[in-house]
């Protein structure tokens, strides 16, 4: 995007995407379950994931704690201007807080 904007002589647009993030116990299972659902929402989603040709559970970040989350987010932060965390929490408030604390600045 930035190269194309530069070639066109215009300001580059802000690039953003959301990244599924799960932290703590069963984080990998939550990421796989959410990704599996997205892979089958419709034909467009199926084609998109087929084109990426990546294993289930690899699109997003699942980690036991903040260091792993920050490591997992690093490639996204270098690829876009604004990675937006899509929280994959367990069914309790502590899990939600854990993701916010692990992925926050």
C-alpha cells in the first residue's frame, strides 16, 4: 500500500486488520475453534483460507501469557499500521482482562 501510494504521489492510507488473540489456559483451543468457524462462514471465507494455505489455529495469536502474545503480534504490527485485537476470551471476566493486559501497550 505504501509503495503504491508513493508511486501515485498520494498519502498512503492507514492499513488495519484485526487479529484474533487468546491468552491463558486453553488459548490454542479458543483460537482454533474461532478460526474453524470463520473458515466455513461462506464461500468467500473458504476461498480466502484455502488461498492462505495455513494450518488451522495459525491465523491469530494464542499464548499462555503476555510475552507470547507480544511475540505473536510482532509480525502483524510490522505489516500494518493498526492491528486491532479481536479478543477470544473464555466465558469469564478474568479471561477478558487477561487478554487486554497481555495485548495492550
